[in-house]
C-alpha cells in the first residue's frame, strides 16, 4: 500500500478546520486494485481500473478551492484542495460517489492536492 498525504498551506488549513479537514484525516491510498481518497468527512473509493487518466493541474483560486470538498458546477468534478499550487486530477471511466452521501451525484473526476503528485500518478499507472 502507498499513502500520499496532502500538502497543506497555512491559509487552506485554517479554512478547512471548521469542516473537520486536517492532516490527520486526509490522504490518498493506493493498495491492491483500489484507490481511496479521504478528505475529512468525504471519501472517494474506486477500483484502479476505473482511472482513465491523470493530469497535474495548477493555480487554484483560494475562494473556489479552500475549505470543504468542492463541487464544480461546470462538469460535476470534485476537488479536495489543501493548497493553491498544484494537484493531480484523476479522470474516471465511470463517475464515482463523493460529495453526496446518498451517492445520487456522481463525479467524472477528482482533483487532490497531495504533496507528491508525480508519485501518486506513477502509483496509479503501476496499479
């Protein structure tokens, strides 16, 4: 199993705390045939075979990314952001559950701001 912790900037960490998001409950884990991304109360779990592609993305706006899990109204993508500098976007073959506890809303992609984006991308490819 490989674990990829999130990289927290001070401002993002402060904005996330009221939503129960902190370094102790945020990580992406790749094990066996599954990837699990945890961000406080929110969890995305999917088989590695559901990962279609990954892409490093940069330059998130604080007001659009800081705090709780964020839903894009444009494409229903989900963002777990702890810094505005860099993250890894995971694109899925089949949309996944994430922000909605009932699972009615599905996400075609998930962006995670882990400390080692290149390492996570490599682990997902190797899986």
